[in-house]
C-alpha cells in the first residue's frame, strides 16, 4: 500500500467506514510507516478536538429571535435588521448616545455631520394626523414617474392612533395615494426639499421613497415619551440579564449597547414598552440596584422624523447614483445610521421608551 | 418531535408565533453551526438570522417527515456558502496547491515524523485553539464538510444531501480537508516557535 492510499483509508477509518480487510491492510502499512502512523494519530486528535468543539454549549444571542421575528412581521419589514451586526452595533450605539445626549439638538448635530450638504426642510405641521404607515412595504412599487409637485389634496382619514398602520391605506384605496405621488417629487426631483405647504394645506404627510420605499412623511403622530433611568448595580451582567427578562416579561423590546463612560463600563439598554406597562417596569428596573437618576421626557419627533427621512432618501438616491464602490459603501453606512433612527422612532411612537443606564457600583 | 411537527405545520400556515417557537427551539443549534462556520459572533448572528428568514420563506417546501433541525442546518450552511462565495475577499488556504503528487504528501509527513512533530507537544487547549484558527482559514467547501462531519456529526449521506453533491465528492473533500488541516496545523505549530525536542520515539 502506498501512502496516498493509506491516507484515504485513514480518513475512512476516522469515520468508521473501513471493512475488516481494509483495516488490516492499513494496520500493516502503519506498522512500517511512521509518517502514516503519525498522520493517523494526529487525525484522531484533530477529530477528537473538533468533536469536543461540537459538544460545547453555544447559546444564541438573546436578541436573535426577536430580530428574526421582527423582520418577518407583517407590519414591519425593516431592512435595518438585515444589516450586518457590526454596522448595526455602531449605528445603534451612536443613535442611542445621541438620544441620550438629550433632545433633538443632539440628534440633529449628529445627522448634519453625517450629511455633507445638508438641506433644510420646511414642513407644515398643523395637519390631520397620519398614522405611521409601515404597511407600505406591501404597497405596489412606487411610481417614480409621478408628476412633479402633484401633491394633491387628499382626505386623510385622520385616525389619530399611531398604532393603526393600516389606517391610511384603508382610507385611500387607490394606488394613486398622495404619498406615492409625492415620492415622485422627492426622488425624481432630487431636491430633497418638500414644499413648505401644500396649497390646500389639508395634509403634508406623504409616503416617500423609491429605493427603500416604505415610509411616509408624517404630519403628526411621532410623539415619544421616554424616561432615562440610571441605576448603579453590583454586577452588570446579571443586572442586564435581569433587566432583559423583566422587559421580556411585559413584552417590551430591548436593545443593549455596551459603552464606556470615563473608563467605566456602562451598559445602556433601550426598552420600548407599551405605555400602560411602563410604570411597573420602571419600578422593577429601579430595584436592580440603586437608582440615581430619573428623568421623564416627551417629545414630538415629527419634524425631526420628516427631515431625517428626506435626508435618508437623498442618501439612498446618491448611493444609487454613486459609481465608486467605496463611496457607495460610505453612503450606505450613512444611510444605515439614518435608517436606524427612523426605525427606532417608528417603533417607539406612541410607546414609552426607557433608556436604562446601568453602571457598576 | 411531535411538538416540532405541530409547530412546523402551524408555521406553514403563516402562524408567526409558531415559527417564533421554532426559532426559540432551534436557535442555539443553528447559531452553534454559524459560529463554527463563520468563526465570529457578529457574522454568526447575521448568518443565523438570514438562515431563519430563508427557512421561513421556504417553509412551504419543508416536508414534515424530515428533521427540522437538519433542514435548517442545510439552509444555514448553504446561506453561508453563498455569502462566502459572494464576498470571497477572505484569504483562504488554497487546497489546489498541496499534494499534487503522491510522494509530496508522504515526504512532508516524513519530515514531520523525524523531527518530533512540535504539534505533539501542544497542550490540549493550545491544540484546540490552533484547530479553530486553521479551520477558519480553510476554503469554505472544506470547512463546511469538516464542520458538518466532525463538529455536527452528520453522516456522509446527510452531508451530501445538505450540500447537494455526490457522496464521492463529500468523501474526497473531507479527506482533503483533513489533509490540509493536518498540514496547516503542523506548519503553524512550527511557526509558532514550538520547536521542542523530539519527545517521542519513532513508532
């Protein structure tokens, strides 16, 4: 037997696939060939090592299943959750810090920094409510050939609950809903500037966007109540686990952002919870350690949302037009951070957001 | 098992919460495979997520007599292979270059045997660390068969179905993957300066 053949039999032997005769023939070869004997020894060791790796218990990250389910949900089809984790982590951390830094000023600074030729947008706000329309994902593809400045007056059904994503569509069965017309404006016009007010003033909301096509400009309804709760705890890891399970217990979604603050390990958790469950959850979270800061805040993010959306669309458009791949990637990353914000705001509208800050005692 | 079938059936009729249950049941298994294939937690999470999403979309094609775990592993490994082929920016150890001739292989091994192979001196933990590293640098096809066979414990037949290739291909890939693993292990343990005196009599 030559070594080549022996090598093949060694592999077979590892898988217990040798016949008696083959086994005997191999043994004979091994007896007089050190190299093959070593090979077998090493292969067996390798095999054992790999099998042991297979026996290690590996736990999926806590957020995995919710990420999967969220991206399959009928109402939300966020492209963000499909972004690579590393990107997501980066933009999510940035977004949280901006939000934590307080107020729209902080967010805007960040956004404008990201956008080199930022444009300003004026929007009419005293208009009927428009539900946040995530269900656009299922709307027909955008008609980018939509006429310029059409922005026809539309009777918005004006449901005021932000939790009725179907409201607008139900009210405007025609595929020619204003949003899609408006989309034409924004994208084909390439201006990224929305007319300050439509002539009729009945509505400024307009689903926008060709490329990622699933968002509406809002006239209202992007109100977010948030609470910053800072707690110092004995053990970050166990506090985190506990907080996550408390959150899960009331059906809250949670994102975790490990941070460093002045050399201190800090964990920021962003919990989005139904408003009626917030008080209880806050009380429970305070019990994780010693709470040392608590602040409630309520903000109307509508204008900010709209401006961000316009800028986001513009980024997508620029990305589509970009020929250079590194530029494209750059734009993609920027767009991802915008999208992160938009998604976060959408998810949080009408709910209570708890920014839980955990730090070691 | 019956529970799984029931859940699959429900999920097939668009019951998202049933699918969520399936995700919860199988996520560790899937994520484990993802870790072994991709080698790092971030990519593993992306991969696991994508695999479950694909699985959900393909649920209609799943026949319930099959094992759901194997089925989703199959999806996972194929998603991973596709991702790798698409990216293929990574430097993988080429498998075409070694062992072109019969005696090339035996020659290399002989040298190893005579020197007192430093790899034999590695502690179990070091050895495993090295195995992990080398595994990550294999070509995707070789890593896939090795992971499926050794780490996940699938049979040749199962692997051939999972990878949609012949039994012969599985065998030869596995054999070559092991060969390269061994060669790289030896090479790297030497490079790492593990130049220990021969502690072993020649067998």
